[in-house]
C-alpha cells in the first residue's frame, strides 16, 4: 500500500451480502450494552443525576465530531479496513499499522470485558448473601464464550439476521425501561425513593453536592483528606464520568468496519455513520435522565469505582428504582435483559475484531499470515480470524480472581476507552490532512469539495473542520486525563474507604497502557520500515476510486426529509 489507492483490492472481502440496514444494525447492537443499563448508575453515584446526563451529553458530542468526520471519509473511500486505510493513506503508513493493531486488540479486550460484565449481571439472580460459586461463574463464562464463537461462525447472512432481531429487542428494552421509570415516578408500585433518611440530603435530579469522592450515603462521614469539595470537585466528578461515558458511547465506528461486506458502501455507509450519533445522544441521555428522577446519588446500592466496598446487589439504576417498589417480578426479568444486552454487545466485538484482523493480515502480513488469518472459507467468513480473536475471551476469567468482577471490568474497559480514543484522534487528524489535500487541488482548479460532482457522489459534512478538531481535542483530553482519579488517590495513600493500592495501580495501567502501546507500535514500525509522512502531492489518487463509480447514488435529502431518511435507515 505504498501508493494512495492500492489498498482497495487487497482488503475487499468479496461477499456483498449486506444491504444498507445491517451496518446500522451491527453498530446499534455494538453500542447499546451495559453502558446504558448498568454504567449509568455508576455515573449517578459519582456526580449525581444531572452529572450523569451531562457526561453522556459531552461524550456524545465528541462522538458526533468523530462520526461526522468518518462519514465523509467513508463516502470517498468506502473500502474494507477503512479505519486503517485513512491514517495510512493521509498521514503515515506507520500510523495505519498502529491503528489496525490497537483497534483489533481493543475489540478483543472489549469482548472479554462485556463477557465479564454479563457474568456480573448473572450474579444478581441469586440472593446477595449467597452469590454464585466460582464453578458456576466459570460455567457461565464458558457458555457465553461458546455461544459467541458459534454465532460468529454461522456466516454473515445468518449473523445479520440475528443482529436485526437483537437490534429490535434492544430498542424495545430501552422504550420499556423509560416507560417503567415514568410509571414509578408518578407513584405506581409504592414508594419511589426508598427510605427518607437520605433523600432529605440529595433530591434527584441534581449534581453531587459533596464533589468528587464525597460520602456515598448519609451514614458515611466526610473526610477532607480524600475529597475534593465545591465547584472544582463537582467539575472533576463530571469529568471522571465523561471518561466512563465514552466507553458506553463508543461503537458507531462499527459502521465503517463493515465496509468490506456492504452491498453498496458508497451509498449506504455515510448515512449509517451519520445516524449513529443519535444513539449516544438520544437513548443514553433520555434513559439516564428519566432514571435520575427515581434514583438518589446517595443510594448505597449504586456502584462507586474507587470505594473499598460496594453492595453485592445490582448496580443498575433501573433495578435499584424497582427494588423500592412493590413490583417484585420485573427486577429479575430486567436483569435477564441486561445480561442479554451485554452478551450481544460482546458478540459484536468479536465480529468487528475478526474483520479487523483479516484486514491487518491482508495489508501487513507475510504469506503465512495472509494464507491463514487473511483467508475466508467458502461462505466468505474469516474463520481463522474469528477463532484466534475468540481466544481473548478467556480474559473474562480474570473476574474469578475478584468475586465481584468489578476491578477486571474497570481495568479492561479503561484500556478499551484509552485505545479507541487514540484511534478516533488519528481518524480526525487523517480527515484534516484529507481536507488539506482537497484544498490543494482546489487552489490548482482541479477538484473541489464544493463541486457539484463531489456533493452528488459523496457526503459533504457540515461544520468541518470544526467537528474534526473538536473530536481530536476531546479524544486527546480523554487519553491524557482518564487516569487522574487513581493517580490522585494513590498520592493520598492508603485509606480505609478507598480500594486497595493494587487496584488503583490497575486503574492507572488500564488507562494508559493502551496509549503507550499505540505510540510504541507507531515508532517501532516507522523505525523498522522507514516510513515517511505522506505528502499532500500524493493524495490525488486517493480521492478517485473508479471501482465504486458504478454504484447507485442515494438521494441526499435536506431538512426534515433528511432526518426521516436517517431514522428510517435504523428502523427498516
């Protein structure tokens, strides 16, 4: 891939089995998981109900900047391995290599994280004073591992049908929990907010008045040695929640990874990519906002990631709200739905990681790797890549060392967030170079982003390059400061209300090992291969891929009709 356009044939999986709906189906299923149904309770406990909604809003805005950027890039270069191709083509082949390896590794880790999260949810089916035995937990993990492997091995057509069913089940689940929260709030089912001894101190929805790491209930005492009170503490609490919310909001990029199996990628993928920002902004904000009226940030059942102890009950704010009512059947039913949601999101991660490994093998592998991991079977399914990626699912068994699964989930999810933030930043930087190359062609009166041909054939994102710059800066801030709470608490030293030092160190490692590996891979590949930064003069061929010129061009509608088309791309 030394020239701008040579990746197209080598990365293309000649399947053509997808239509325009499966891209959004896979991305929706991969985005909506435990982040909404469980992690939202963690955010409420850290910064209050208002802080939770604000964190999802800001994280969603960062995702908007990234996805609008990727939507225009994929409309010009809708090839398989697109996330690797853009930094490779417009910045440096070494950066493309680092993006590919780390994106693949992050998806494998995410699969293990969500499998462990599903097992953690399964623990809530038994009384909190009993819990599942290690053997039972290992059995659940093993069962989830086998089901995930088999569902991916069925082939993309059957997998696509399963994902469409999953998408609709998740949509109905989101609607159901919102309706249930509204019903509870108006007083159906009994008392809403639990015992009144702590609701007097914190009426939802509000920011956590005590600031960062304040007392978790009225029975806890304030300690100025470990707290950051006032406005600065509330700001830092919300910032911590933003980094956690990013894990929940990431996943819209799965649309881009499916480019190699799309029937008409130039027509379908930009619409799908543009739509995906509605997921974090719409579903997450609405559901967490409604739940915030029923759950108090001082509730002792909410999960607090830096506390020495946490309750053994469900951490979901929806379950916690139901437990204070006389409705006794729904909590168990919703726990089953949340387990299913976590599992299916992990299932999507295996799909994405295997396709990414296939693309890496085709682009950077030697003959042996291309003939094994870079091969598909007669059904156009990369079985060797699927089996290899599935082995990372055994990382979920780390949860057996921590009977609550909390620390392994925190560490692995922090690795995923930091790594994907590096990749998003790389894609935004690639767009800025992409746009600079187009500007050079415009000054030479060869081709312009404002030409009618460009507008008809490609998606021209509004508010660029502001969206790309906002996404770039937001992701870099996430990378730099995601581990600050653990560093701050390590600086304080051991304290009975803070979790052990070894767990805090694991938090720091999880937050920064991904970005460090990313930089090391970039430097190592650049040093070994002697790559150079791509010149703007080399980009002309990157904007014209004749093999896609025969595709049908969808009509881009403006105004409310355009919004209708984007919503229809999800529900059809």
